[in-house]
C-alpha cells in the first residue's frame, strides 16, 4: 500500500487529497498565513482522520506529497521580499531600470496603456545602490573578450554584504552562451560568505534578452531564501511526523520537483498553486473523454481560468508580475481577485465593486464571526439563501447570517439606497459578470469558440457561480467535479501530477539551422535533464522528453513554440518544423498574416522531461440510481434568490451524499456538498454522472 497526497495551500483554505490505489479521500482546513506549514499539518491531520488511522501511520505509508504553495507568488505580488543584490557586466547596470520599452506596458490594462502621460517606470525591482558592476565581457558566441576581474567581484560582493544583502542575483552579458564567469562569481561569494543565496541567470533563465533574463534572476533571488526556509521547515515537520517519502513542490509548468531542488530555480514555483486545477482537469478529462476544457477555480481569494486544448494544457514561455517579465515555461492561467472572500465596496463614483481585495482566512467574511466586518461574496450568498445557515464543512464551520446582513447593510445597502437583499443580489450579479469577463478574455480573445469546450468548475465557491458565468460566454455544458474531491479538486490535480523539469538555451540563427547544430543543442539539454531527473529521489515508470523551438519571422519580437521530433534530426525535419511554424502562426493570428519572405529565425531551444510516476489517481464510480428522480436526496426546501428580478423562490435543496449516478435535477435547485455548494439555475438541468460529478446543461 502506498498513499499519494496532494496539498493545495490557498489564501483562505488549505485542501488535501489522498489517493489509496483508487480510493480518494479529501480534507479541508483553514490556511494559516502567519505560518502556512501549520495549515498543512492541520489538513494532513484531518486527512488521517478521514482514512481512520493516526497521522504518523498515514505518513509512513505515503509514497510522496505534492505541495502547491502560494508563498512565492504572494511574496512577489506584495513586495514582501528581502533585500537583494545584483551583479552584472560593467556598463549594463541600468538595463533593469531602463526596462526597455516593456516597462511602460507589461502587465497594464488597456485603459492604463491609453493613458500615455500616466505611464512610468517607477516599479524597479531593487534600489540602484544594490546593483553593482564587475569587469568582464563575453561576445555573442560566448568567447571571453575581457577576463573576469576577480578583485572587482570581491569588492562588489563586500559592498553588498555591508548593506545587509543576503541574496545575490548574477546576470552577465551573454552568459547563457558561456556560464563560466557567473559560476566563478558564485564561488567567490561562497568564499566570502557561504550562507548567502546566489541565483545565476545561466541556470535560472538561459535565454536571450538582457532585461527579461536579469529580471527573472532577480525575482528568483528574492523568493529563493524564503522558499528554501519554508520548504526546509516543512520537510522537517513532515519527517518528524513520520513521512519517509519525498516532499515535491508543484511548479508553474504543471509538474512537480523535489523540494530540495526547488530553491535553486525558485522562480519556477511562482503560480504553482494555480496550475493544480488545470492538471486535475486533464486527468479527469481523460476519464470523461473531454479534450477541450475550460478549467475554472473560484477559491476564497481568486478566480482562476486555464485551458486544455486537444488534451493538452495551454502553455506560455513568459508571464508578467508587477510589470516585469518572468522567463519560465508555465501553464497559462489567468487570475483576478474574485473569490468567495472578495470584498464588496463602493468606489468614489458611487459604483459597487467586488474584489480584488479579499478577507482571506483572517479575519474572513463577516459571517465567519472571526472579526471580519466587510461584506464578501460569501456573506451575500448566505443572505441570498445559497449557503445554509447551518454552516459550511458539514456544519463544522458556523455561519452568522445576522453578521452578514449587518456588513452588507452598512457598507453596500445604505450607501446605495438598497435593501440588504437587493444589495446581496447585486453583489452576486457583479461576481457573475466579472468572472464571465475573464472567461471571455481567456477563451474568445484567444480565438476559441466557447461552444467547442466543456467548462469544469471547482473550488469552494466555484460551483455556486459556474452555470451563470458559463452562460455569459455561451458554454453549453458545465462539469462540477464532485465525489470525494469536491472543492479540493486542485489538490487532486497535485496528487495526479508527475515530475516535470525543463531546460532551455538560446542560440539565435536563421532557419533552417543545420540539423547537426540543433541535434547537438537538444542532446546537451537532454543530458542535463537526465541528471536532474536522477536527483529527484523517485522511481519513475518512464521518462519522456519533449523538444520545442521558439521561432519567429525576422524582425518580430514574439516567438511561437513549435514541437521538434525526438531522436536524430535530418535537414528535412528542420524544414518540416518551419512549415509547422507557419501553420501555427496562421492559426494564431489568421490566414495570410505570416510573411515568409522575411525569413524565419530560431531563438530558443527547449526540452521538457516528464518523469511519469506509477500513480494515476482516478475518481471511483458511483452507485446507480433506481430512477432519474432525486427525491430521495431532497434535504429541505428554502427561500433562495438567484435573480434579483425573480426575487426569493422556494428552492429544493439536495444532499449530495444521497445522490446517485443517473439522478436528474431540474433548476432552480441547490446541492449541498460538505465542502461546497452547487447552484442549478432556472432553465438548466443537472445530471449526476458515473463518477459522481454533476453535469449542468446551460440554457444556451
């Protein structure tokens, strides 16, 4: 017997899922922002109760734990990072402050881009006094033009240490072609102070473009020490509690990495907690036969959207945080601050807004009775009758409806001249509208037809809104993954994840590059990855390598990633890759948008290694119903408002634990699951499938 556990640490709740060779057990506990590791231990204790054995025995049987953490992302977004030093080639210090043209538009909304006079570059990563130069120079081929002046390195390092810096980012010009000088600087830092954290651009982001490479390295240095300390503490607590297997950390590329390896490329863990749901959607989609999926997750703090197209998650090679580019392969996940804990407020123009600020787990929504006084989506849902006054988590989380009403009255209803009920309905409507807007941006603006996709909805709050926001964009079918995973679906995705590592290198050239050159680069990357895979401390069923190359038309800035065949390459294979690029370009930007006469350039070559683990968590089958009539699962009837125009309507409320495969539920209806609540709006129909999921057919 070998358990596999996925742990998803959110801003409000920490979820865990355990797979026991086909038996799935889930648990949920409040997150503990002051020390997230405590929330992890709390949810593992709840999981042990679920499997009916002591925590120590459960952990002793556990093959590995896959952990998704918000700590890296939160630290960068909130600027809660330590002082970092930056060492670069003499004459190039100011590149991270000039930020190319990109610093004026990266991460900005359209209305901000239109305000030309209001744009600025004041969002620098570090103070100028922490950016120092050393004498050295490589040319574009990696040839040493000026040897590294080690005295200048020692002077720079001592200066940074005197300023209290305990983490240093090193990004030298053209170091991705020859990392020797960067590696020597790390050795010198270790000679002067072996406890200082060092991040090298040649390891973190060996990719062309000076500003983005340096920014990525600096941000990795900012979160590396904190991630190292957190994971070290987490590993020790788990070991002391009985864990014998490894702790893995989810990465933004949709795969895990050993906790001991993660800090060296800490930036790869940014967004790790965002990707679990997409990985889970791929896994469940294989069971249900869905290859085109919109993955949506409404947790306590955020609304997340990712896509699966033809069975593969949509990926990106660059993401943006605080106006700075991050050069790491990642699953493309869009997010807004619109979770169950999103706070409703009135702006200076007298307009009702919901989010992005969140009550999180502390103090939480007003109805939690833990000190929160501002109204949230959760408070509105309680007033509307969507949530039961008996509480959440099967009654273990008490809810105070009067506190919810008072928060809405003071902050929304009275300022707008509405009743409490009208204000709650307005909050619910705005939540559905803004989540629908993000769906439209993610799906339609990327050139996809929502009618070709099935929408998966999960998270503690997602099932309460999913039918409404799916209808906003024309999706016809919504699947709410229920059964034993319910609101812990992202943790299910973590448990289902494999180990995924990626290495890349830039070698710009005009296509078709010689096949032997490309082959040499790919083989070099594959050898490095094979060594990295062997350090993960796990036994894999197999290791799969996937090659891609970033191509662009000459004089363009953006590239398109194109698959490259494995094994020995011939010149004909390189030409076929060029043809594939042109077809993909036309698919992305429209027929006739390409310009072959300009020529095609290769920029970056990349290999992804997937260590396939001998575990494939599957949702268990649900017993068949005697008939389609769900009357046996009817728990109560209560007054629920799903539409401000219709007002409160007597609505049947079903106990999910009594539903069976084949039951059909006609809206309006509410389904209560111990860890979430599902809304089936009027005019829609919900059907329970063979795995216990609810499939809602929308009105479109």
